C-alpha cells in the first residue's frame, strides 16, 4: 500500500524469482511450517517445505490470510508453544471470590492542598492513611491500595464495609476533611496484591456518583444488609459508564431506617416479642452511639466560644465506651 506502482512490481517480481528448494535439505534446526489452506499462496508450497526440510512439522489451518494467525490466533499460539516446549500448559484459572468493594475519595483535595500547603497536606494524607488502615483492620477488611487521595479496600461482607465507611467519614471530619465513598458487592478476581473484575469497576463508578460526605451503595448492597439496622435514601437509577444497564443507587442514612422506608417495613414484619424488643432497643442504642460523637464534638466547638467548660455543660455526667 505504501509503494509506488513501479516498486510494487519490482517487489513482486523479486518474490516470484526466489527459489530455495535446493537448500531445504541443509536446514538442521527444528522447523514448524504453518499455512492457511485458502491462502493466495498455494498451500502446496507449504507442504513442499515441510516434506523437504528434515524433521519439519506441518500445520494447516482454515482461513484465507497469508498471515495465518490473524485467522486462528489461539490455535497458532498453542501449536507454537507445543513446538517450542514440547507441551501445552493450560492457563491457570483465575481465583475469583465474592467480595464487598469500598472506594473512598477526598473531596476537593486539590483545593485543600493548595490552601494548606504541600507539607501540611502530606501530613494529613499520611494520618488519614493510618486511620484507614486501622479502621479497615478493625472491621475485618483489607486495604488493597491507595488511590492518591483515597483508598480501595475489600471486605467479606457489606455491613462491615458500610460501618468502616461511616467510621472513616467521622474521623475524616475530625481532621477537617470530607470524603465520599462507593460500595458494591460482587465476584472479584483476586490477584497477587490487587483485585480486578467488573465489581471493582462498578464500585469505582458508584464513587464517582457520590457527593461530599456521602456513602453511596448499589441496590445489591442494600438487599444484602436488610436487618442490619442500616437505613438508606434512594438516589434513583443511573447509567454507570462502561457498565451495562441501569443501576439503582442508595445513600446510607446517618440516622438509620426511617419510618415508612423499605428497611423499616421489613423490620416491622417480625412478630413482636422479647427478642424483637431487644433487637429494636439495640438499634436505638446504636443510633445514639452514632450521634453521640457528633454531639460531643459540637459541644467542644461551642465551649471556647461560650467560655464554659464541657463539665459545666453537663457533659461530664455522660459516660461513653467506644
């Protein structure tokens, strides 16, 4: 295609004049001849080479391409592997397992870095990395890698991932930063030090839909944690880039299941009794436990402005166990 008509004619004439038949018997190395049966260069030429090169092997494949591996790349590579090594090793099956994938990301990290300065921002990133490692381990998860201003972690179950994300959000706020999180549960490909698969891509796309301070999950996650005391707010169905279909997304509610929500209706279907009452009271305590750190931090912020100590506000009377 890149030659002038004269050069094309000269090249073809030179190719047709080549004749190596007289030296084929001198070839003493192992030889594999591959030829497509429908090639414009007749397959009989390939057969002649295989017949006259000592010990040569002939592989004929279906197709019309002069470069035969364009037609049957798998068959060609297997034949070459067997020719070079003496055997064909089937590719090892990838290790796949069900995992809950959590992505976190700092909101407006570039602006914050510019405002605080590089050295101070690096200290914040380092501290939040330590917090992420500590909390992920506490909730039986694994930090797979840092994404610069966020992290990718995996958990055996979605409830642990949600609780970890809530704890990360609270601790991030104490550092003066905001994060967002995306969570999805699906089958993942477990690599040596990484993780792959469509479930990871879905979680990353969900993160991209989350707002500041928001923990966004797929409906898959919501359905799996029914009965855990987690509340959700519907964020509608969206198309995730590169992922087929539409996906319903939900935000984790800071205050647990709300009256009339799907989670509350499911919880109310249990027959009332001592055990049910115990579970409801446990959930009430859990909601209080979540809110208490916010109350304490709010009072702590007000104390310098009012000149009153936390003890003077009655906070000293409140006992707290983490």
